[in-house]
C-alpha cells in the first residue's frame, strides 16, 4: 500500500545527468533522511537475520557455529519432500487455507456491508466497538475458553449438544472431525469484527454523489449496493485478497498449537507448528529452517501470483 | 508473508551469534540454569544467601518455568549465553546428545571420581544416566520406584471394596466407582481412573506405560527371542491397551483423557468426579493436602496401592529411571580443565550433606527443625518463612543431585496422621515393588538413527496408542502403526540399540 503514498513526480522522468540527480537528492534531503530509519529497520531486522537461513543447507550444530558446521547441500529439503510428513503437512495447511479463504475472508466484508446499511449511527458505532473486542483476547484465552465450553467432561456447550443429540459424550476438542470446524469458528469469532475496519473505511470513502446519482436514475437499494457500494470497495477487497494469499501457508501458529492433541494431530499438523516442534522443542535447527524457508518461498510465489492475477483482471494490484 | 519471514528471522536470530565467548563471568560467580515450578526466588533471598555463603561463591541462576524448559534449553544451546552449569532434562534427546557429542559439553566420564559427592552413589543409576558409555553430567537422583495408585478411600469404604492387588481388582473398583454412585448423590456422574493429556513420548512413565508393564510388556526395551525389542512391539502391549480400551468404552475413565491439562490432574479427584490416579506415589500426599484445604476435619480420603499383578498372578512393577535429568557443564564458559575443576568443586560442596539440606529442606532452625530424623516445619504462616519454603520446594530442590525431589536430605515430617501413614505405606510399597521391577536394559543407550530421526519417530506410538484407546483406530491399524515405526527408521534404531547394548555390556 506504500504505492498510495507515492509523491507526485517533481522532476522530469527522462534520464537525468548525474549532476541533476545529485541536485534532486539534495533538494529532497530531508525526505531521504527520514527514509533512513525505516530502511535501517528492514536491513537490520528483516534482511540481515536472513543470512542465518544458510543453516538450512548445513548440518548446523550450535557449538560449531555457522563456519564449522558441515555443509550438506539440499539434504534437508530432500528429507522434507520425500519424508512421510510432507504430504500430510501440505494437505492440512492447504485445507485450512482453503477454509480460511471460503469462510473467514468474506465474513468481515459481509459484516461491514451490513453495518453500512444501518441507519442509526449510535447503534452502528456500538456494534462496531463490541465486535472488535475478541480481537484483543490472546489465542491462549480463546483456546482455554474453547476447551471449557467443548470439553467432554465438563464442557457446557458439549453438554447441551449431548442433551439434544443423546448418546455418549463426544470430545469435540479432541476429535479429528471437529478440529477444522472449531478452528474456523474461532477465527470467525476472533477476527471478523476487527477485519471490518478496513472495509468500513473503504465504504466511508465511497462518494455519496454516486448514490444520489444512482437514486436519480431510479436505482433501488439493491441496485445501489450492486453498482455503487461493491465497486467502491473492490480495490480494498482485492488488496486484502492478495495479502491473504501471501498468508495462505501461515495457519496461525498459536491457535493451532494450542488446539492440537494426540488425537487430532494428523489433521492439525501444519508447517508452522511443525517448524516449532522440530526446531525448538526437538532442536533440529537445520531441518526446521529448511521447512520454514520452503514455506517462505511458497508465500512469496503466492503473493506474486495473486498480484499478477489481480492485474490481469484490470485491478491495480499491490505493486 | 511478513509474518512468515518474521518467524524465519526469529528462528535464525536465535541460532545466530555463536562463536564469540561473550562476557567472561568473574571467577567468584557461578552461573546456573535450572527449572522452576513456581515463582522465581529473589537472588537476595535468605536461602540463596545461605547457599552462597556455604559454597563461597555468588550464584547467578536463570530459573526457567518447567513447562518451557526443553525449548529454553534448545534456544540456550544455540546462544552465546550458556551458563557454567545447566540442568538438562532431555539428556537422551537428540538436541542435547548431538551437542554433547560435538563437544559443547564436558565429557565427565571418569572425571567425577575425585568428587565424593558427585560420583554416582548408585552405579546402576550412574550407568542409566550415561549416553553410550559417556557421562555428560551429574544425575539428579529420584526414587527408583515411584509408580503407585492413589484411590478415593471414602469411596472404597462406602462401596465395601478392598484395596486392589491385581489388575482385575482395579477394574472392579473402576467399574464400581462409575456405576455404583460412590458419592451417593443419586446421579451417575463419576468415573474411575483419571488420566491427563500426556506430553511425553513412549516409555515416559505415563499411566499407559505403567499398565503395559503390569501386563508384562518390557519397560522401554526388553528381550524377546534373544534380542531387544521396543516394548510396544510385544503382544503384552496390545493386550494391555485392549484392556484399557474396554475402560474407555465403558466410561470407567475420564472422557477427556486425551485433552485434560495435566495441571488440572488432581481436580476431578478432589472434586469427586473420578476416584483413581495412577502416578508417582508422592501424589497421594498432595491429594491429602488438597482435601485438607477444603475440609480440615475430614480429609483422610486417599488410599495408596502399589503396582498390580496381572490376572495370572504374575507381578511386574514399573520402575522409574532413578534419576531425572542431569547437571551438565557447557564448555562455552568453562574452557579449561582448571575451570572445570573449580565448577565441579563448587558443585561437590553444594551436594555434600550441608548443601543438600539447604537445597531440599531449607535453613535449619529457621524454616524447619530436626525431629527424630524428620524435618519438622517451623512457623509456617510467617511470610518470610513462606518465602524460604517456596524457594526450597519450587526452585532450589531442582539443583540437588544427591538429594532431591522425593529424596530430601531429611524426609519432611508429615503434617498429620493420614499423611504419615501414607509416607510409611509408600516406602513399604516401593521396597516391595522393587523386587518385581522390570528394568530397561537400554536406558544408557542412544542410537545414531534415533538422534537423527527420533523427532519423527517419537510421536508415532503414543499418538497411535491414544487413538486406539479412544476408538479412532482399530487394533489392526494400531499394529500397522507399530510396523510403520519400524519402516520409518525404527528397524535401524532397534538394530543399533541391540549393537550398543551388546557392546557396552549389560
């Protein structure tokens, strides 16, 4: 979104002689100076640590360090792609991603549109504030509450369902079949309200004259919505869509880690939790870095892919 | 995207920055990392001051909450901030073994004999604590036989049941606890056994492992047909789990056995939902204490039973390894033999009688006094004394290698008659069960393939076991999972384990 802030061209775009270039830099000296902290931040905290990625190609042992750990080429990647874990991880990650795109991504758009149709300002504002609250609760709390509500032994909701359906009590938090629905429900509950912010901002930016013109042309509410509101927020939807695609492989580590048990591990294991388990709790630094690197590369590809797609459909895209 | 890069960056950051030695700690300070079970002690607290006075050095201790200890260990291994002495809990896990074999820790084989309080007091445990014949640390002693069954005594009495001697007795009790309304509220709202979500791997002294041992399965590794096989590759393993599955199917066990947080393990017992806990024997004491808190007059509600014989009368008891983790000396800060000698001398002083009293009982005459060999608590409600007690029980006791949890320098004087009886009983049962203990011949052995692939192998069996118990997979699928363990590298682990055990002698 940095492109939105692009300053208007102040100098001719044609290749300028070096002197002119220097003059131009001097003229905007302060701007360049103000750029430095941000640049330094990215270099120091985002790019410099990446040299550590080299351990993905080593049999890294902390005691030996980067320089003395043996280089092993693509061994860890081979291990990942040929190992029995890979298909399971990929499937689980992709299914969760798909569910996110289908259920979680549209939810804030729908809620924002509904809120937009509310006449009473105070009502709209208070609903907005209330639905933001879950966003500020940590996943630990969300997970504990879920366990409390759905536990087979003392869960309130599990009890209600049991009273309705009968039969032995099902352990919803432990069963494979319920893992994904619960994850999606948690995401919806926690993130939908917060997600509406961007869409509400976009909705506020839609020119009211357009609505007036539409009304004059005889458009009803539905037509106004279809021809004015929706196109108005389309850029926001597209940009959010691209960003979501970049995050497709990020399945939300904390949430999934907290909801994993021995019983649902076969559907719960995703790249994020796997990297943590293998890397931090088991101490296989190199292998887990390789897995993380693979995930990062796929993430970059997805962002470029979706951006390209957006441009194809005549949208502005992210960059 | 940003997040995934950040995660990568975080991982690389923690592994970055090795090689330089960091700030040298001055020679009159010793740095230590140890697990913590409550609030961290104040470095200026009375107990730490007393310990420092005894060893003549300043202590700088990094207390790490026990739940995060393995993570913190792995992160510390990759940092330039290693302490001079470090408690290692996963002393057989690949991260530590690899680091130790690469030379990150001092090989103490043969070096401990000079220090009377560090050299293994029990040769068998000493051997169990080695890695393929090498000693990388000083083992933290634990009682060798700790498994026992805590049962609701009042429920037993109400239903007119006897203490269990065999697995069939226990099954009858669990059934009665579930079906015969032991709490007398007219509702069918109780069950027998309480099992929490078990974080450990196979053969990690879980209730499942203990029950399998009762049925005759090896404890970890055992001889079958002339060679060592993992315990789960035996008919007894399957029989035991089929037996327990019947409990699950009948509701004789807590329905959330796969998810119950182990921090809440006592709750169903004390709140009267479940009536049996299969864990370490000292838990009976904890349970009595909890009952006493809710009702100071009527709290004699815990009975203790030992390991059980199987249906044919044969008895196999499940021992523990006899130690829990080791104290290892990283080479990063302790570079020369001289420095090593200094650190070991300090530790030796700390593990002598006077030191172990401080670590496991506290300050004599301040928070406890001696009464016929027992440590009797003094002035327990005094806030200052409470701090000392907390520092001992939740923290410093973890530094003890000669005396430690369950084996303090002086046994604590039981607070009341029921607790005293339980302590006596606990010791009797332990002595009795030790005679039938099934030892793991491969405890001191870590196979090369396990170091490399243990991470993926470790989860196969415990996960399959839980899934079988809960009915997610059938017996055939359980057996298939055991085969899968072999196929994914387990056959090599088994071969190497056999070779190593043969080489090192039994």
